[in-house]
C-alpha cells in the first residue's frame, strides 16, 4: 500500500488535537508555531512565549501584522483578551519552575529513550542557538516534538542514540511526525497512530528500531 505524509498544516492540527483544555503551552520556533492556528474552538489553551508573552492568539492576517508584537522566533503574533507581557527573566522562571504544561519543540534528532537534540548539528559551519530549548525541555511537565520523520537524506530523525549535542536527556514524551505519532517510554518506542497505508513493519524499517 502507498501512504502520503501529512502536510505541515495537518501535522499541526494533529498536535493541537492532543492539547487538553486549560493547558499552558509553549510552541517552539519553526514548525510548532503552526499549532496556534489549529487549536479547536471551545478549548481554552494559554500560549506562552519565552520572550515574555502569555495569551498569544493565532497568526495575524496579512496586512494586519504588528512587528512590535512578536514571538521568540520574531514572527508577528496576535494577543487574546487578557493576554499580557512581562520581563524575559519572569518568562524563564515560569519555564524553569514547572508552570508550563506542554512545550512543543522541533528537533534534529530524538532517541528512542526520549533524549532531545535540537540546537546544534555540531558541524563546523553551524550556528548553534539553544535559546530557551534546554529550559523548556526539562522544565515543562510534558515535552513533545513536532518534526518530519526523515531528514533531507532520507534518514530517520528518530534514532537509537543521538549523535548531535543533546538539549535534554529522557525529556521527550511524544514525537509527532508527518508519518506517525510515537511515544517514548522506558522500554522504547510505542506507536500511537500512523498515516493511512503505513504499516508498523514499514515504519520500523524507516526508523530502524523496534516499535511496540
């Protein structure tokens, strides 16, 4: 059977579906920011940004951007009623103090045991920038990763052991990819769901690891 990877929009919608009502959530730079546009109506989710915003809304429509109102990735955002701004240090205190329920981060690699590598490839010409990723990865109550399963060379970004510098150890709970959703448990990877037509055997072949 053939299978079609999820689009970035569909993947963001898949992640948004699992965010519980009343959650305080940080969306990392890059692909995770798309989740803000797909939060279901009737569910109250308070979005946090490490540059000091609480209560972000979806991305503004074209032509209405306010470039004084940006997230940590310098993208224009909106502010919901009741939203507020505060000092960068207070924002990091929230992250380090366990006040964020879920953070959704991008990644270069995630190990089967939930180790995260998302700030540097270690290459000589790389420009490493960890930002608040380390604080979020270990400070949030749950750390989720949102990424393509395969890199540009067709190799799995879910690996037995990370070869890139680590952001955090055994911190990732779930991995949301364009082909499947996986859960990291002490005994390895567990399959939550996959795109239509993708069998567990084929997924194991792509990842190169057993998946329960």
